[in-house]
C-alpha cells in the first residue's frame, strides 16, 4: 500500500483558496457596501412622540456605516498582505523597472529644476508674467517626467505621466472651484446675516422679538433692519460739477449702529474702502436726527407664544411717556422736513409752500456707499447726495419725498453687486421713508456661531414662531441660485476632467495587455512551476496599481505646484462678470484624497482584463512555440 502523498502547504506560490475563505471574503465585500450609510446627510426625523425610535434608527444607520468601513479596510488589508507578500511583488515590480537609466536625462532634469526654482523666485518677488508662470509649469512637468523615466520602463512612464496629468488637472479645477464657492460664501456672509426674519407689514414689537431670538441656541447676535429701493443722485451745492448729474437706483439698508456689528462685517469693509486705513470709519458715524412715532406692540394673543413671553425691555407704561416726548419734538425731527444745503432754492421742491431751510452739510444725516458706486457717481467722503423715494411719485397729488445726506464713509465688500448698488443709512432714516416715520422695522438679522447650522436654526424658528406670518430665510437659500450654479459648474467640470483619468486608465489597460502578450512564455513557465491563477493575476494587478499609485502621487505634487503658481501669479478677473477681483485658489485635503481614491479605483478596474487574461493562459499554449 502506497503512502499518502504529502499535503501541499497553504502558503507560497501554490496556495489555493479554501471554500470558507471564499465565503468570508464575500461577506466582507457585501458588508463593505454598507459604508454608504455614512453619506446619509439628513437624519431620520419622526414626530416628537417617536423621538426615541428616530434616535435608535439614526444610531443603527451610523453603526452599519462604520461596519461597512471596517469591512472595506479588512478587504484591502487581506489583499495587500496575502497578495503582495511573495513572488507576485518581485515579478510585478520587475515588469515596471527600467534596466538602466536613460542617457542625458539627469542633465535635462537639473536644468528644468533650475528654471523652475528661478521662475518661482521671480514670481515670489512680484513679477507678474503669464509666460513666466507657463514656463515654470512646463519645467516642473519636465522634472516629473525625468524622475519617472529614470526608474521605470517607457510604457510605465507614459502611463504614469498620463495619470499624473489627469490628477493635476482635477486638483487645480477642484481648488479653483472650491475657492470660488468659499469666496462667494465669505463675501455674502460679510454683507448678509446668517438668517433674517421678516414680516410683510413690518414688525413693531421688534425689541421683544429680538430678545427672544437672542435666546435661541446657536445665535450670537441680532440686529433690526429696514430695506428699501430708492434713487440716489449727487448734490452740487457749489456748482463744481459739469454736465448732467448722474444718478443710480440703489438698495438702501437701514441698520442700527449699536448692534449692526453683531451680524455684518461692515467695519472691516469700511477699513478696506478707506483711503486712510490707519484712521478707519466706524459704524457709529451713521447719524440721524429723526424722532420716530412710537407704536404699541400687538396684543400677546396675536404674537407667537415664544415672543409673547418676553417682557418689553422699555418697561411698563413706556408708550404714554414715549408718545408725550414725541409730541414735544420740533416738526423737522418728527416729519423729516426736507432741509437742504445752501443752494438756489428755485431748484428744489418747496415744503408746504415755504422754501426749505438751508443748513450746513455737517448737520446732515450720514450714509455709507460702496466703492464702485462712489466711483460711478464721482463721490468721496464728505460729499452731499440726495435719496429720493420713488414710491411717493406714484400718487400725482403727492410731491416726491427726498432727503439729503453726507457721505461719512466708503466701504468695499469685495463683491461687485454690493459695492455698486448697496447703501447704508441709520435705521431711523428708512423708517421715515418706508413706514412714514413710525417705529417699525422690516425684520431682524441673526448671526450664528456656525453659519452652516443655519438650516437647523431655521427649523427651530419655524416651530416656535411659525412660517405663515413670518418669512425665515437662511443665507444659503437667500443666494440659492448663485450657490447652485457654482456647485453645478464644479460638478460638471469634475466629471469632464475625470475623463482624463479614465483615458489614462485605458492607457494602463493597453500597456498591461501588451505586456501579457509579450510575456506569454514567462507566464506559462511560472504556471507550469506551480503558480496559481490568482497569483499570476496579482502580478499584473500589482503592476497596474503601482502605475496608478506612483502616477497619482506625482499628479498630486504637480497639481499642488500648479495651484501655488496660480496664487503667486494672481490672475485678475473682471468683477462685473465674476463678482470678485482675483482668481481664488483653495486646496482641500478631502478633495485631494477623493481624487486619489478615484484614480486608484480607475487603475484597479483597468488591471482586471489583462490580469484575467494572464490567469486563464494555459501553459501548453504559452510554450507551444518555445
């Protein structure tokens, strides 16, 4: 009786999968799909009675997501440890290596490196030349190609360069698109509050309303405001202007100087627009001499319960005292008589049949204008302008309402739309125009500790004050069209440029397929010596993944250099078209990781057809003509 043949070890080139190992790998693959649960953006919401069920459901979703990530990591670890720890690693890298360094490449690389460094120094020192930036980019690319060519074969180098170009293009486009998006967000948040709460007919109980809003979790500041569309024209009391006086349609925002800094970045914008940054204009320089007619709050049963519970900060009996003080004020403070600077009175409307009283410009109420609007109308600090209420002209029996103002400061928000059409005045001035001198506001602006919490705070306000009577608008919805267009363009550009990486993946596929055909005898010899099908497949998988990894890393480095060059060059834009003055670049580690993951996925998929062909090759066919 012959002895039983010894069992083959389960390690080394003859290792084969056990059935249960197939089952474990299949289970891990299926579980890894649950990682998508971590992309769940909106948590599950249930009625308040089922809050516990909702919490448990969200916990299960997060738990399955973590299990999916752990399963995916386990699959990758198994693939690396068991697949590339033996002869597969040696054979795969041998396919890619260059037998000897190509001649004269070192000198070319050093020359390109010197050119790149010299160009970067020139750009750093302030040289603004598009040709110089292009030369530096080409020199950097040459250095990358030379380094790759010295260590890898020609087919591997070409594939790596193709992948690197695709990765670099994706990183540059993603960085510029992200820079645009975040720059727009910063500019918008500098002018608009994170959330504004308005009411169609105005809010007379805005002090109690503001008191409640300040207690909402996440709110760090609140300030009342009034918006009104008006016409603005310069005033020439000394007759220095020649030709027709230009005028503009503007959006006037009335703000409360004491609290406006809590919700907008106007002080920073005033410093940016000032000719003397060492002596900036302050918000407190917005002045008004008007006295508003006091308005009683609505009855508590007509207010939201959350607002009705807030006591009036003016104390009990405030209305009678305020009304008595209001009646004692002179008419020009109560009714905003149209006082003007010393000019020919025949040129100006009369007030109740009597000429208006000329006054000194320093006694006029003040306003802030945008830098672009000031340039269009030839205005500067100290000039006098006139605001005209177009609403008063709809009734032919009523003379147009107007008031004159002194320019107290010029602001630069950095956003063409705001710098050319936005005007700030004291809130009392717009209460005079829009609400005919009554103490009523359009709404209340809010600033949050985290602007991205605005949707959550909006939902809280909708539950407590309701959305039927009040309009609650957070900053992303306020500029939804702008942000949506930016996001859409970013997505489209990403998809289009991903095709570059896809083409590079086909180059990897073609190169590996060619190598399989050329090395058919060698594959047959390895198979006849005991190499398994999976082992042969992993050889070419390793080669393809190495091409993808090296090309991706080189592309990341090249892309970051290109982003740096764009920043150093400072490419200017037309603010009337793009709303901002300079091309913004903002690098993101998350986006770089996403580009790397996408490229590695494409490279892996490209290795599958040639690996399967090599694995299915029969030794007899490979050695037939040897």
